């Protein structure tokens, strides 16, 4: 991405592009201008719709690298809507994210997990938008409202984990950890014993932003931004999940 893309009010030009690199592959340059082609039948779990297609060159690049027929698509916010679960955050929406716009995880929680694992796992297994430090392990379970930089976020529910954390993000090879270990002390049976059990494990806190994030208008977060906990509950047993 060009450095100027992170400036207030920036708009892509015909020469603006994103560079994608992978071992053994030539650099793929993706124009940041809006694609003209549309692909139908795109799905993410229960959602399905159309998306903007980045073209044949990108499709061939990813097909060759991944080894399966692939296309690179961009969410079309002008014609598509993907709302989050209204039971937890009515009126909010995402693009190709799985459940919620943001997820927060503390470094201390990852450190506590890694102490229990034979082979520690990196933070990329969990794909958080925000990694915070300076709190106790799993403190984020209790945070229902936090401020990061000048923006206020609502903690809407504990983040239930799929099998993605078991997949090495560099090799694509799956195993059983860290989910097997998480199940022993981060399952609904352990954290939420008085609720209906669904066999889920939780790691991190899902967030929505309470402020109006106008696209391209100074919505910038930086490493080292302060985090303030404005509201919290007293125990994980009270948390939405």
C-alpha cells in the first residue's frame, strides 16, 4: 500500500496499487481503484451475495500459489450488506469478516496459553485487530466498553473460536492445538457453567465501534495508542457469549 493511503481524505488514483508477495511468486499488483467486474455466488458461512472481482491475473496468481481454483474479490459495500448478529449488536455490519468488525486480545492471555502448550503459537493464529498489553491474562473477558485512541468500542461478546487457530498460518497445516488445551480451561463448560453448553471455546473479545467511523476520515490507530477500560463486569460468568 502507498504510504499516503493512510492520510486523511486520500483517494486512490489509476496508478495506486497494493503489492501482494509470496515465496516463489512474482509480485502481484492489485489496483486500488474500484473493479468493474462482478462475481456472484460468494459466500461466508451463512451469508452469500455478489462481490467485485479483481480479474484474471489475480485469479491465476492465487490459483497457481494455492493449488486450487481461486478468485480474488472485494466486498461491494455499495450493493451488499452483511449485518452482525442483532442479538448482540443491532445496527452494525461487517464486510468479509466472520462475525464482528473488531476483535481484541491481550498479549498476557496469549502468554498464559503458551505456557500450557508444548509448542507455543503466534498471535496470528487468532487474527485480532487489537493486541493490548499491560493487563492480567483474560482481563479482556470483562471489558464491555473501552476507548482506544479517540474511539470508543463496545465489548459485545466473548469470541468463540473455530478450527482456524489450529492451522499454521505459514504452512496451512492443521493440528489439534491450541484448541485442545483451550477446551480444558476456556470452554463454555468452564467459563459459563450455568448456561446451555454448546462445546465452544472462547479467546478474545468481539467489539463494535460506538462512534461513527466515516470512511477515509482520520480513522487511524497506531502501535502504542493508549487503551482505557471504561466499563467492565465482575466475572466471565456474566459475559455475553
